[in-house]
C-alpha cells in the first residue's frame, strides 16, 4: 500500500511540474548603410557592416504559460518600442506583455533607436533612415519570437554560474586630489583606488531538446560593450562569444547575450599599458567570456519543470534637480555645438545640457519605469531594469533574491539612461551628471525588484504543492 501511495504522489508532482518546452530564433535587424549610429556625443553614419545585428529570442513554456526573452544588438531599448512589440506578440502569439522581456546588449556600434530625447535628435534620430529602422523594428522582434515559438519542443533547462574578473573593471576612481575620476586613463599616477566594484558572475542558462540537441544559451555579464567604435555596424564582444559557443555546441544553437548591471563598469584595465580597443579586443573578450562559460559547463544543474511566474511593477522616479539658469545655459551649449564654436563646450557641459533639456521637457512629471521578474520554478529568475545600472545595485538584488540563480538584464523594457547608486551622487562626474533620475532612484528599483522576486518565489512554491 505504501508503494502505491508513493506512485500517486510522484504522479501528481509530475503533473503539477508539467514539462519544459523551449524554442529559439534569431532575426537580422542590421539597418541600411547611412543610418545614424548611437553611442557617443557626435553624429556619425554607418559606412559598413563588420558583423550583422540581431534580435534573438528564447521562448519557454510550462503548462501553457509561455515567456519570451529577447535580446537586441542595440545601444538601448525605448519604452514605446517595447510596448509596440509586446502588443503584437500578445495579439498574434498570445503571450502576455508581462511575460515578454526585451533588452539591449548596449553595443556602441549599432543604430540610434529613434526617440524624442535631445541627444537622439542631435545624433540623427529624426533622420529618415533612423525613423524607418525604428518603424520596422517591432515587426522584426515579433518575428524572432514567432520563429522561436514555432520551434517549441520538449526540452531540458540547465543553469550554472561561471566567474570572470579579468575583462571587467570599475571605471570610476578615487583620485589623489580627493575627486572621483571617470575613465582617468591607463597608468595614471593620480589614481588612488577604484570607487566601486565589479560583478564577476557569469550566469548562463542552457536549453536542449530531450534528444540532446542544443536549442539556446542565455549568457549574462556585467560589462560595457564599447570596444569597437568606428562607423561599421557590429555586435561587439557577443559576436565572438556566439561563434565560440557554436564551435562547442554546433551552429544551430542560438546564443543570447544580455548586459548585467554595468553602468559604472567597462573593459579598460588601467594597470595594463596595451591599447584595449577595436575588434581585436572585442574578440579577445569574447573568447575569454566563452571560456568562463565552458569552464563552468560541468557545473550545470537541471532546472526541473515547474510553474512559471511573470510580473511587473511601474515605479515612479523623481527627476534630477535643475537649478535656475540651467535651461538657458543648456540651450547655449547646444547652440555652440551646432555653430561649431571654438573652443567647443567641454564634454561634461555637453552631457549636462542634454540631461537638463530632457528633464525640463517633463515639466516636473516623474519618470515612470518598469521593473519585471520572470521566475522559472524556485531556482531561476530573470529581472529587468530600465537603464544603465550601477553594479552595486545589481549585487544588492542578487544578495536579497530568494532564487539561487538571479539574472539581471539592464536596458530592458525601456531605459532612462544612467541610474547611479545613492552614494555616487555626491561624487559627481559623468554618470551622475548624465542621470535623468534623482538620488535614491536606483535603490527604489532594487526594492521593487526584490519585492517582485519574493512574491514570485512564494507563488511558484504554492503552485508546486
């Protein structure tokens, strides 16, 4: 009798757990040559293609609940882009908006994603090619999800965590004069010590069919993708990363990369005199990161079929303060740039001018942003954050998350630019000068993310009973 009861219990658990089904796809999104490029503070048009840009999607299903994880080889996502894509995904594929996470890799060699911000307009965001790219992009995102959904097969899902600390460095430094510097240069004798840390974790999720055929791998790492520069489209480091994974698992695998919280982290080792720029350095980083993933491959542990929980919350963030006279000064700075005044405004004067005008356009209205969590059972959860997030904020979320594997994708579901930690605001310099949100905004996002994660964890535990 006890044996019969045990069989019944196991059967009921399997029924509740269901099975994973997974599919993945990549759709090219490379714009036409001449399209304005994003990433810096002066306009430039694309003159070539080093490697194509993609929208990559993974769809996972359990007991009829589907989620879609999308990564774009772009500098950022915009809120209207995400809303447009989600609407069509819901309409045609019946995947709820809160179950669709759309993020950008933050490559600096992709197109401007047209928006109404002063900087995007100055970089050519209202150009015909830029507006055409933006108009056509939602359909390409939807097509990536549609193809992934059409390839759903019974699957196994695994997760592991590699570590890599040789290709990411905090780019803010305490200087000997008491200031905090930003990218102060290699071998600078005035550097005292880093003003922040890095996140060395390389979490990754691997999906394969029941007959061991690779479907997809999702890799996350906190480092700025700003190796390449120039005027040719390129995905930067993820291009090589995907090639290396394909060498190991086969060309059919879809490799999805997302950026962790790296608002104050880049690839520059200030103690190494060698130039770290160009496709060579991007390739070097891709090989090293692939090595971190493959080194941890034996540590993959199964994510057993379990309930999925997806949820979002809208968070209102106060805008950064504007002082009397700031708007007039900002307009004068941009006028000086347009007229090619000599000497031109300084870099930080330019950064502040764009920030002031964007904040002023809001007329005091708070920034409304989305934080999202998607949990696959009790072990694995994905979090979206809406900007370039300082690394310590991401580490705080991981520290307080109830999920052993918590993967944070920044620049996801829209972006408001830099989101520094509270302690960084008095230190000043680039990211703080650029930030459209007020001090404490990052911590508010941490609180929202942790709350969602804990709610999801309780829900999936209840559903698994």
